[in-house]
C-alpha cells in the first residue's frame, strides 16, 4: 500500500476502505438480529415446517373448505323420540337400573331413582345424556354412562282415509314405510274405491299433493311411485265414479264406471234389455256444469260420464211419445 505525504491515504484507498466497511456492516446486521432475538426464525428455517407445527396441524379439528359447504345435516325425523315410543335404557355396571318403557302422551317416562324425565323431541343419545345428568346431579351415580335404544317407534304415523278396507292410523316402521306397505296394512282399496291414490305430504313445512295410479304402482314397474312415507303423511282414496241404469233392463242399479265406457257396455252390465224395451228409446240424464239435469237422446256408441243416468224406455211409452208429437 502506498502512502502520501503527512501519512494521509490516497483517494483510491479511501474509497476501497469505505466499501469494505459498508459490506462488513451489512453482513453483521442479520447476525446481530439473531443474537438479540433467539426465537426469531431464520430465513432457511421459515421454508421448513417445525415438528411442533406439524403435530398441532394434525391434532387440530378439520375446517370446512371454502368451496364446499359444511355438512350440517339435520337429525332425521325417524331418530326423534315421541309419544308412545318404546325404548330400552341401560346404565353401565348398574344392571338393576335396566328399564324398558314407553313414552307417555306428554313425552315423558318414569325412571328409577330420579322419577319423571321428559324425553320427547330428543335423539336416543340426547335422552341418555339427560338421564345421566339427573343421576349425577342427584348423587346416585358418580359418573353414569347411560344408553337409550329404540324398541318400537309408535310416534311416527300416517293417516289412511277414504275407500279402504281398514282406514285409520298406522305406525311407520323403519323397514315398512313405503306406500305399498301402508296399503297392505290397510287391507287394500275397497271395491268402491277409485284407481288413484292421493298422498298429502309435509316436507319441511311445504305441503304437496300427489296422485298415484294404482296400475302404475303395481303393474307399471315405476318404483318412484312407491314413495317413502314420513310422519304426518295422509293417504286418501276417493270413491270410484259410478253411473246408473234404470228402466227396461234386466238389472237396474249403480255400476262402477270404467274408463272409455260406452252406452252398449253400460247396458250389458245391466243384463241387457227386456222384451218390452224400445231399441231406440235410450236416454241419458246428465248433470250439466250449471247444475241443471238435462235429458239427452243417446246412441249405443255414446260415451258414459260419471253420475250419468241411463234410462231405457218401454216400447209402448215410446209409441205414445211419438203419437203425442
């Protein structure tokens, strides 16, 4: 290194020393920071997860994905206890407390040691927790473990009305809760019943009516028609449409109206005409939309409508009518 007079540094030397000092300061700053804050993560450590972070992430509860909604399903109605349901209650290591009982109409039971307990509207798990809390609160068992199982669900019922052999209320079993199951329990549709079943449902406060054909239910192969029933549903079958025959026929009376029935078929159901019947003396009394009953001259090929009254006049009466005209 060269020196100038008076032992002063040359300008080039000063510039070199200045750059070296600046570099040394920049290098020393991270080291000093690490010394002041030992807990601060280093640059290389930030790129790698620590063992404690991995363990915490593994034990942390799963969070819902922002793109997928959380799976918060409501409890199925079939798991909710209600009036008249039969249940079995067992207490771990206390077999003498095992009880099989039925919920009263108010939704409660009487359990040993604690007395009356309301269980209506609870799931079996919630019912077991309530009984355990009361056993613990009363000081009867230190840490009770109570299990409640359903023996028979009688609170889930459907109503069957109309033209059935045995109308009434029927209990929905878990393995017998479809439409055909309830029709079987009700003894089937009576001979006077229509060929359409109307099902009134309530799903989440939405009331709907659905008409299901009996033919499609049993012969059409449409499994969607055999719908799953739920508590509170109503099944109704109306009376089948009929027509009436009187006058000069063998068997006057009321008959079931099949689809596409014509006058000739209606007369055959009545046993045909008598010897005194006028071949052209057939009339139909039909109720009009305004409620008026009108007499219509009919041909044997005319269609029959519900509540029509087919009248066959006597031959002598037809002669008198024509003479009066």
